[in-house]
């Protein structure tokens, strides 16, 4: 009987990945073992989880292990696992035809690197780790039998453009990956090399990794060589061991296994909680670099284990959404093994775990913020927007979150060497001037746009520091925080600035209001389609006018961001403030007093309004009109020169 072998073409992007792997000059080929062991370990985890709920899969005493079988004569290294296995369709899909979105991303990432330096360590990060087998093998066979099925299949490929799949034999459930090693990679058949690699890369794997060894027994005529298996990893979950027994490298390898992130973690916290809920946790903060890459296919969130049994990936119920950059493991002793998403969602036990987890992560963030200022600044630049979203949604943690915020400000711009160019609110408060009652901020696209903003003039005159917020979530977060250390956060762009004023200042303002009354009404009449009110400003010293946000309104920056992202925003009328001390305003007042219907008052008012829009970075309703008026004014000015 001939076996019905079917030939399939690799999906184009997979072909490209394979081509790259095979022709790679990359010297660190040993990473293939880590990737394949990682897949085997995942397959065992998945099986154990499914066996909890599928009666047909009861595991009994079945071994759940990974076996390494070197065969020097045949030149093959086989990795066997007793895991979930793959059906025929899964073999075709997972190992060839359907490229994970990661294949393209992986190719793009490599494209950016120089020819000699292509760093294939990335491979696992993009969900294409299996293909690293071709770093050392020119031919790979995968024999797999899916859990609960009686059939097995063999996948085979020399990584040209095609692979084949055919029926095969496998006594039990699981997967065997057979690597036909290239002659120059026979070192991966030696016991010491395999032991070394497992210790280095896979020691955290909680399933036993067993190496097939030859044992010689008896002497002389009785001498025999027996085959035996020897466990070469610790096979205990890393997070269950005591900290003193774990090296940094082991912690880092677990992180890499969990996240597929090639960079080292920024920091970690490893803890055991005893109490109403007994559990252990090992949580990591990722670094800041390559955030996009990290998000491509990087495994997400926290993995939940119950009594060492893997339950689920990305368990959102265990951590606040504003800490969703955290990666790691939580292993509970008390949750039921058959816990489902529904149970998790309204379980008091889970909420208790979440509280502790959140506290531990905040402690870790505090520690990094305090002790590693530069690292924290880089971290905050990358993940700050996520963290800040907690201020608007989580009242309980406001204070601790407030202490973790970092901003640029009028102070940091001049002291870029301090504190990695950022300030905390605590530092801001310590620099507050006498009589200063609030923490002031402005919101906009960029430092450059903000530092020249007319809204800052009165604050600057008083020597008050102003925080520059350039992240769209910033003002929302500031509204959530409301105050820090008893000092309110106040937007210098909002109507109610409430600066302390001297009696003298108050008096001048009142007088100005009186004498400017008719002009203010006239200006409002001219601009009434666009502004809610025209009034005398107490925040301007040099500029003639600016726009401020009224009660309950949103700032112009946020409106622009929302609009760019395709959200319809109703046109909001803001308040137009004018500077009573500005010579132009004074001139307009006297022209208006003489001739209420003066064309100059109309055209100058519209120009001032357009100019205020420009300084805050907004688009003009009618740029042509503005350009025409500027030209007219220049012509008049030029005529005055001759
Ligand atoms: P990733 O593991 O990141 O998804 P891989 O290229 O390493 O990417 O593997 C692709 C898929 O093939 C896996 O997601 C899994 O479904 C399947 N797979 C690989 N190895 C095994 C194995 N030993 N047992 C069961 N399934 C496997």
C-alpha cells in the first residue's frame, strides 16, 4: 500500500522566513533548542489544562515530559513531548500554510538589520520559533498525534518551497520533532552540550526534560549498554523556588519564555503571599525599547496557574488594566482547578489576588522610580500613557499613581541633566513659589508649541513652574488626579485660572473691564459664531489675546487628536480673552469709541482670533482671509515707511 502523501506549498512569507534561517550567518544557532523545548512545554501545559475539563483526556499517571533523544548513528536529534499534539489540519496550518502575522513582522524587523548582523534571537518573539529548527537541520520531520485522536501524521520538509504530510504511527499522544542535523552541527548530539543548553535556556521549564543516555553495566562478557533517561533540568516551577536559589539568568530566561521579548526585563518582583488567598507571583516590567515590536506577537499579560497547573494566558482579571504592560505568572493554591473566565470575573478570591498583585507592582514601580531614575524615565516615556489611564478610572490608587507621574516642565527644559529631564509632582511641589497655590500645566502637541504659549505669560511673570503635557491622555489623567500633596492641578488654558492678585492688579482689572465694556461686546458680536464670551484676561502680559477653555469644555489639543482619529467632535465655543494692557487693544478701544461700526475693529478682531488659533496649533477656518489681511497690513506698514 502506498501512503497517501500530500504536498503543500509554504505560504510565501513562511518561505522567506525559512530562506533567511537556512542562509543565516548567525552564529548563535543553539537557540533552536530553547524554541523547540518552549513549544513542547506549551503543548504539555495546554494538554494539562484541557484534561481538567475533558473527561476523555483524563491523564491518570501518564508521563508529562519532554525527551531529548540524540542518535549519533543517524545524525538526528529528536524532541518528544506527551503534549496536546496536532491533527493533520493543525500540522498543515501551524507549520506551514497560515503564516502568523508575526512572519511578516519578523521579516521586516530583520530587514532593518545589516546583512552580517541579522539577529535571529528574535525568532521566537514573532511566533515563528519552530522554523529555528532549520538553523541546525537541513531536514525536519514532525510526527504528531493529537490528544483524543487515534491517528498520527508525519510532517516533513527540507525547507525548499514545500512540505509533505502523510499518515504515520505514534503509540501515544504528543509530538516528536526529528532534526536531521547538518554535518557541521553534530555537537548537538553530545550529552554535555545538551545538558549545558537546557540548564542555560530551559531550566525554568516545570516539566521534566529527560535526556536519553547510554548506560554501561557489567564487565567483561557481561558488559551491556542500556538505554536510560536522565532528568537534566530542575523541573520545578521557578516561582516556587526560593529567591536565593535563582540566578538573574534564570529569571531572565523565564521572562523570555513567557513574553518572547528578546530584551531583558526592566525589573521583577517575586513574592509569596500567605493569608486568605495563598499564592505566589513572579512579575516583570518590560523595558521601554521597541514597544511596537513587543506588541506584535509578544505573549500578553499574566499567566494564571493553579497549583502549578497552567490555566490561562493573559488573565486580565488578575491585574488592573492600567498595569497591562506587566508580564509574569501568578500561581494560586486556593482557586479551584476548573476555574473558568466566568468564575474569575466575579470571584472575591480573585479580587483579593488582584489587590495584592496591584500593590506589588506599584511597590516595584516605586522602587525603580526611586533607585533607577534614567531607567524609569525611559520606561515612563514608553508605558506612561497606559499607567496614566488609571488616574481617570481607578480612584483607589490615585495617590500612588500620582507619585509615579513624570512630566516635562518649564523647569526641566532648563535643567535637562536633572532627573533624566523629567519632574515628578513631588519635585514640582518642592519648588513651588511663595503664594503659589496650585500646580499649573498646559496641554498641547509639543514642547515647542507649549513653551511659547501666551497662556503662560502671567505664570512666567510670577516665576511659577508650568508642566508641559504633550500626551493626549494627560489632561484626562490630570482631571482624575485633581490634586497632589494637597495642591490642586490647574490648567493654565482653562477659564478659572484664579491667580492670586494684588489689590493694585485687581483695581486695574476692574477699571479695564469698565472702560473696555463696549469693545468687548462689539468683539463678541463679531465672533459670536466661534466664541462663547469675550473677556478681559489676567493671564496675558505680552500677547494681545488668547483662547481659553470654559467650564466643562475640552482642550483644543484633545479635540484635534480625536478629530485625527476619526471621532466626530461637536464644535466647542471657547472663551476669547484679551489683554487690556496691550497697545493694540487700547487703540481698538479708542477707534471703537469714535466709530462703533469701524471696519478696522471688525477686521482686527477677526485677525486676533485667527492668531490665537494659530498659536494654539489649531487650523484656521479661512486661511485665505487671514493671508489677505496680513498682506493688507504689510502694505499699510510698508507705505508708512516711505
Ligand atoms: P509559537 O509557538 O510562537 O506560536 P511556533 O512557530 O514555534 O510559534 O509554533 C507554531 C505553532 O505550532 C504553535 O503555536 C503550536 O500551535 C504548534 N506547535 C509547535 N510545536 C508544537 C508541539 N510540540 N506540540 C503541539 N503543537 C506545537
